[in-house]
């Protein structure tokens, strides 16, 4: 993950524990990706063991994608519902752009 946005210099690296809330988004994205595959198999009478195995394999393959998007969604959620402060931007660039 890059340390900050290349356009606006908004810092992505946060204090420890900041991205704990991203787990909620990760859980939601995991459900969204698993249900369209698992529900039809369950309705067709496929063994629960095979459905669980397929779900584990599917999540192992999609984990990097879900991880990245869940962190991005969490940062977007935080941007919408919290106040942006000067400390949220990269210090080096803010000094360079000052008149």
C-alpha cells in the first residue's frame, strides 16, 4: 500500500488499529462474493462439505482483492463521516506547497 495519495497527498498509513473497522467491510464483501456461488449449489442439493470446500478455496483466491477494497471502503467511510484535519495529509508536501 502506498503511504499517501499521489494526487491530494492524503495519508493512507494510519495509527495502529485504524483498519479494524475494515473487517466489517471485508466480511460483507466476502458474503457478496460467496453467496452467488454457494446458494445455488445448496439449492441443488450439493453436499455441505463440498460447498464449504469451494467457499474456502474461493476466499483464498479472492482475499487479496477483498482486503484491498475493504480497506479502501473503510477509508472512504471515515472520510465521509469524520472531520479531515491537517495531520491527515503528508507533512513533506504540505511544507512544499506553502507560499
